């Protein structure tokens, strides 16, 4: 198993047993959220999509996941929940923030052989979680390498099924404006798009504890 960085220190407290739908409002506000359902129903739907992703992980037709929405809505928490289940099934998981991942690729491609294993894992690990896409400093090289990582993991090289979760604060229009059309097209076609909305649940936790 591959245990990398921050995310895995939180798995004992960020898992489906700790998943609390009540942190999300049950009020429908179509004007505010641009949705005909409540934040609670929305997160329940996303949870069901995530559980289905875990159940059908080895199915090549099961899509990857894109978590999009503002900060504090549970995107990283849900990624942790999924990571714990995938690890428990005996598979490998690699977590990287987008800035660190792309900097590691840059260093590797310019001769840092110590990052060879990390780079290979980005391609071959069963589940790759790319967090905070959109906060990295971009250039043409990083755009190209991001495409290579996303695309390579869609090819199931050596008949090895690999899946990816991408988490971002950007909406779909922002993604199209920020990244190349070929990156956007792969995300739009090969990923289930899960839009998180509602109030900051971290504030809800603070309020409920007072």
C-alpha cells in the first residue's frame, strides 16, 4: 500500500462512518445554489455516486470523479472517505495536491531521479487523488504534463485499471478557461462531475459544537 502525505493521517476521523448529512442544509434555494434540490439531497447524491465508484472500481466503464465547488463543502473529506475504502480493499492510493504534483513532475523531467518512483506511481497507482486543482502556477510545460497524467490513466496500460479523483474550487467554465480544451474534454467525457454547494460545513461544525 502507498501512504502519501497529509490525507492518510486523517482517515481515522474522515471516513464514511463520520459522514454527517445533517451538516448540510435541507432548504432548497434555487436562486442561490442554481439547483432544484437542497444541499443535503445533493451531498447524498454525491455520496451515492462515490459508493458506486468504490463498488465498481474494477469496472473499466466506471467513470472517474471530479469534485467541484467552493472551499469548506467536504470535497477533501469525501476524497478521504473513498481513499480509506480503496485502501481497505488492498489497492494502492496516492494523494497529491496539484501544485506539488506538477512541481514534482517538473523536477523529475529536469533530472531529479529521486522522484522516479513518485512519477511512476502517478501513472500506475490504482487510485490517484489530485487535490486543489486550479491553485497551481501554470505554464505550457505543466499543462502538457497534466494532460499526460490524466490521459495515461485513462488508457489502462498493461490491462491495469486505474482511477482518478480530481478536486477543484473551479467550476466547469473556469476549468475550460484555465486548461487546454483536450484536458477539459477528457474530464467532461470520462469523469462524473459532482458539484458541491451549500454553506461552509466547517462553520456549521463550529456552530453546532457551541
